[in-house]
């Protein structure tokens, strides 16, 4: 059986990859994917703890996260398409216009 | 102790009637009443006087020892162990005051109809006058110190409003302000005295405090924490050689010096002459300014315990009497002569109170109300005839044209000088004799010194009074020719009150013939006997009859000499006064500039207060406001800085959130 430490390290690496991607990339679609990676890093942690504690609640929780993430992606992609239609590109700096003055 | 029938319920009506009139006149006066505004006010004054008279008769019908009509209306303040009611008390002292206030008030209301005719603010005048005539009975009928203070402030307000009645004139509004502010200084003392009384007795009720003092009950004053008897409490030292009792009574007396224009707070009264003459007569001669004397008489049982305060009262009264009388000698303005004369006569009343002769003080208060109101109204009648001329040196020879005015004025002047048998003779003589025959353990030499000074003062009184009469009514006319052409006697509306007051000033003294004259003439001392249950017996000095007669003769003799001197100077040799003034130019200038008291006060009080307030306003504007504004500026700056962070850059937000979480995790996990 895979020890918990390995699972946690894997989750942390995955989360960092997602975080760095979110902070450094310019394409909005890539940002989206980075956020998904971070969510799934959390899922890995949940499942790892669930297994090591013998408590299935963590796995149930992971399924919930996936569900919510799917809904979120649906909304996010819709916005992204509208963005593309109005601007012809989906770069993150174009979103500054939405800032609160 | 309640009377029978509806009598106690009549008490609140005495102040309520004028209050209602004041309100009605103020509301409907400008639109509907205008020139008829006096009707309501005069009717209310008459009603108040009649009710007072009914109550007085009811009081006379009761047993001499139990002459009290008392009515408690409602509980006003209840806080911890302290409780105060709104209640009215009609005992002999209140009765005398109430009759004088409403009676003289009514006469002056009638007089005002003629005097204020054609004034553009006719209704406003009568509204204020009624407000005053409502506040004054609250003062004299109150059954506790706090309600008395309400009336006290009410009359102060009316005084302010009426002095500044012709507010377009800057001197009038300044005089009103001065009166109000100087009175506030005295009121601060009064309030301290009330706080002291409340702290010692836990109540401000006259009856309760009187009883506690009489029975020497045990009280729990604030400074001790344990209970002790009233006398022990009053004798407890408070520091600086002052006992608790002395401090409380001195504070009350300080309040009285403000309202009753005594040294050091008398400076407002002469300026108050800027108001209409009926106001000077009613408020600043007959009624309001005597409130201080009434306060002392009302609280006589406290003052009787504190010889030091009594000595101060005697000294201050005497000092005021002589200072004011000497200033009056050189005044050219007829109303100012009368104003200083009022201050001086109030000094006599306080001197009497300072010897414990409260009955004599109240008796002089009553006679003074009659003859000084008469003199003021007479002066008003003269001004009415001469186009508001007040300079004595531009009058003269008026007795031929103003017969009623000059005759009644003469009666008032004789009463003021104290010539027998006019009212002032009996009351002033009683005061002088009380002063010489008193003993004060805390200052044994004081009564004799004060007697000597008061003798000089009566000489001065006779001199300035005679000077005023001779300059105004006798000798050659110095009236401007265009004014002299239409000098006329005042309408009956004004001369009738003059005649009524002259009658009172003539026979009023008979009400209180006491001492050796009372014994020799078999005259009953009505006032003294009537006030006895409240103020204590007027002891008869059977063994000092001779001394009293000598004193009396001395007073009258000195007065006659002074009058003769005034006749010589102001009728025979009218150029002599100027020469004398030149010869003693320093003294003359000092007196005519009112001994520079106003200037001194300006330097030691008004200006420092001005500097202090400018300093305070600077501190407020630049320091306090600066701190407040700086808070705003700093908050604004921070919000600007944080606002820069919110630039819409999604990834910057993410970075900040990430760093934040990292810092929190680091601090939670690593520590």
C-alpha cells in the first residue's frame, strides 16, 4: 500500500504546479486548467487521508468536489466563450476591465 | 396642613394666570390683539393680585401659629435618597412678597398701557411682562429651594428680555447680556449652595430643612459618611478656616448678590436702565432685585447658625449701600440716580439681614417696593413729558407743569430719604437701630462701624434724592425750548398708578411701626407680628428707648441738613456744583466714572476670559480639530494605498491570497 506521505507529497507537488500555472500563465483557458489541477490536488489529499484513516467520508467529499468543479467549469467556459467572441482572444489582462473602481 | 375647601388649589393659579396671558399674547398678539394686547396681561395681573388677596385673608383667618397654606402638586425629581416635589407654600413671608409683587405689578401693568402706547412691539412688551409676573410668584411661592431656583431663573430671563427690549439699540442689548452674564456668576454660587444643602440634608424642602435645623436632627453629610447632628455638621471645618455651614450660606449669599445687585456683582443694575422705565420700576426696583433678600429671609434659619456669614452679609450690604449712594450723588441721568439708589437701598436690606433682623429687611423691602416703583414711574412720566430726556441738567422747574407727577415724586423722595411720617422712615430707622444694637461674635467691632457708614449713607441718600428733586422739578427751567413748548402731564392711565403708589408710600410705614415708636404711639407692628411665625419675634428693647430716639433724631437731622445743602447747591447757586467738582476733580471723576469698577472688571475678568476663550478656540480649531481631521486624512491615505492593490489583475489577487495563506500556515504550523 502506498504510504500516506507519498500521497501527500504528490498532492503538494500537483497543487504547486497548478498554483504556478495559475500565477504565471496568460491564457485564460490555461488558468482554468491550473485551477482544476489544484482542485484535483486537494482531491488526492482527501482520498489519501480517507484511505489512511479508513473513513470513506473523504472519498465522498472528493466526488462532491469533482461535481462542483464540473459545474464551475461549465459556467467558466461559457464566460470564456463570450470573452472570445467580444475580444477575439482570451488573455487574462483583458479581464482588468472588470475591476472595481 | 391643608386649609379647608378649594383654597390651596388656588395657589398655582397665581402664577398660572400671567403665564397663560403671556402665552396667549405671544401667540395671538401680533395678528389680532396688537394695541389691545394689554387687556389680557392686565386682567391676569389683577386676577393674580385678587387671588393673592383672597389667600391672604384666608391666612389671616387662621390661627397665628399655624398660618400656612401648602399644596404639593406632583413629585418632580426622585433620585436615590433625594426627592423634590413641585409644591407651593403660602406662609406669612410668601404672602407679603406675593401681595407686593402682584399688587405693584398690577399698578405697573396699568401704567405701561400709557407709557408703552404706540410702541411697535406693544404686544411683545406685555407678553414679557406677564411672563415675569408669572415667574416671580413661582419664586416666592415655591416650597423648596429647587422650585425657587426655577422662578429665580425665570425672572432672570425676563429681566434679560426686557432690558434688551429695544434690541435695535446696541447699548440695550449689551446691557441685557451683561445683566444675564453677571447673574449667571451669582447663580453658580446659588447652585453650589443648593448642592451643599442637598448633600447635607438630602432634601431641598424648606419645611424639612427648617425642622432638621430646629430639632438639630442627625444627618449624613457627604464628607463624613457617618451621621452627625446638623449643628456639628455645620461646624465641621472645610479648610481655609471655613466651616461647612459658612460655605453653604456664603454660596447662597453669593447667589443673592448677583440677583440683588450687591458688591461685587452690582454692576449690571445701573446698565439695566436701558430697558423701558416700567421695567426698571417693576423688575429692577420693586420685585426681582429683592429676590436675594427674600432668599436670605427664607433661609434665615441657616444663616442664624453662621455668624461669619452674617458678618459678611452685614459688611457687604453696608459697603454696597455707601458705594452706590456716593456714585448716585454725581450721576446726571435721572434713571441712573434711581438705579444706584436701588442698589444702595438693597444694601440697607442686606445690612438688616446681616444683623439677623430679617423682619426689618422684609419691611424695608415692602416700603422700598412702594416708593422706588413710584420714583421710577415718576421719572418715566417726566421722560414721557420731555421726549425721553433723562439728563437732570436739562430739566428744572417742572413742578408747575407736571403737578401730579411732581407731587407724587415728592412723596416718593420723602419716603426714600426717610422723613417722618413717610414709609421709608419707619423701615430705614428700624434697620439702623438693629445694626447698632446687634452683636456679632465673629466680628464685635463690625456693627458699630457699619452703623457709622450707614449714617453717612443716609446723609448721601438725602443729598442725592434732594438734588434729583430740585434739579428736575424746581429752580429755573433748563429744558430745550422746542421740547418745553409741549411739556404736558401724563394721561390718567399713568398718573393713577402714581397716585396709588404715592398713597402706599405715604401710609405704608404705618404697617410696621416697631420699637420705641410702636410703644409710644401704641401702633401695632402689623408686619412684624404677621411675619413672627416665620422669621421669629422682633424683640422690643425697652431699656434702649432713649438710644433709639437719639438714633432716629440723628438720622432725620442729618437728612435735613443734607437736603438744605442740596437746596443751596442746586437751586440757589447752580454754578457751585461745577466749582466743587473742579476743586475735587479727582474724586469727582472717579465717582462719575463709577469708581472705575467696570474698567477693573474689564481688566481682571472680561479680558482674561476673552484671552482664555481665544486660546480655547485656537486649541479647539487647530489641535482638537487637527487630530480629528488627521484621522480622516490617514484613513483616506490607507484606503488609497489599498485601492491601488485592487487593480483588476486576477493573478495579483491570486498571488496575494497565496502569500497570505502561506504566511498563516507558516505561523500556525512552524511556531
